[in-house]
C-alpha cells in the first residue's frame, strides 16, 4: 500500500475532489479542495467564489495555527474547525491546475473520474477524484434529487433569487489496485496525467445553490449556499488568514460561526456556518458582496429550512 492510501494520518489521504462549475454567463467558478479519509470520516475543504482556489496535489502544508475556532456537537466533539494561520498553503502550478480542469471539463454531466498527475506538485502520488455535476436551473428537479434532506428555496431573504444548483457525490477513495495501475501507466508511457472514469457512490455529500440579486448585479453580489451532509463525516476544517475575522454567532437555535477572510485575488469572502445536529448537516451561506454584512448573512441563514 502506498503512502497515499494509508488511512492513519490525514496527511496521507487522497485528494478527494477538485471540481469547478460554470453558472449563468459562465461567471461563477467554484473549485472545491477536500482531503478525505478512505472510510469517509473526515473532510478538509475550502470553498472559493470567482477565484482560482488552489489545488494542492501534494502533501499538506507546514503551517502554524495561531488560533483554532470550533463548532461542537452535543457530545462536545468538534465538527467544524477554523484555523487562523500565519502562512498560506503551498500552491500548485497554473499548468497543473489547467491540466486538471481540462480533464474534468471533458466529462459529461453526471460523470466522475479518478485523476493522477505525477510531478513536483504531487510528491505523495495522490489520486484526485472529480465529478461533473448535473446543473439544475430551476428548483423542482434539484429538490427531487435532494429529497427531504434540504428544502431548496426559490428566493432568499433580501430578494436573492435562485439561479441554479447541483448535488455533489462521494467516491470510493480507497482503490489501491486502480491507483497502482494509474501509477504504472504514467511511468511507462511518460504521461503527465492519467484519467480513469469512475462512478460516484449513490449518496451525496453536498448541495450547492447560487442566488442572484437585482438584474445586472455583479457576481460579487451573489449569495452561494452549501449544505453538507454529515452522514459518515466526523469533522471539516478550513483555514483563515491571520487577518481573518472569526466569530461565534447564534442562528435559529444553533451555535454558528461567522468568517470573513481575504481570498487569493484580494477580495473578501464572508461566510456563516451553522451545524444542525438534529438534521445531521452543515449550512454555509457565502458572499463576496462588500455591501452584505454579517447581519445580512445571519438573516439569510436564519430562514433556511
């Protein structure tokens, strides 16, 4: 078993997915980075809007956590961890990111793939998984796919109307035979990328929806909602820069977290996170509109069902 398949240490986990999708006028891109245990217990992820969120194909970075903020369940266990850090994680090259995106964009809606890219950006020989979601431009088909897990609103408080959404699915992240086959092909044929189509599992891990304000509003005026299914997950983690703002808040009857941080392009991302233990899910309300305040995001989160 190679180091990339060891379940003991999250530093040796698979890079579970880095997927991006286009929405109205192809202006919003989302790339999700997550590292997941093969048994599906832990997820490490970041969400970015209209920025090139960096894919880390190699090992984890050596950063020092200045402070850690946590949301806990009724047992006192941390389910959301936000680490305020002094240094950024290492970044993959623009060429590696483009190669990965080209491979992902070659997939049809609903298709998934395992991707291996050898080289200095991937010293631990990690295999990534990506999924090209089926984008729904109205709520009924999305609601049908989501079922009773989440009630998809047509409009958010403040007049933000549904643009589109999709569901992301999990994979079997521990497939040593497949990985060895991909390693050998890359080495034998001197390939920079090896792609294998693989089917995702039937259970989904997240629901993503985009809402737009008034006609003609810039993308920064949009509101992005992510609902994470905590079935099979233990906790999620993300980083905030040393200048980020992290505060505990109250939403509905739950304790939540407010996070404001600078993205790689200098824009500020604001987010409210709420873990609903009785519904086994995490709600995230994200925006980059400077006019939107913490109070605005809290009101939106308060009315989600």
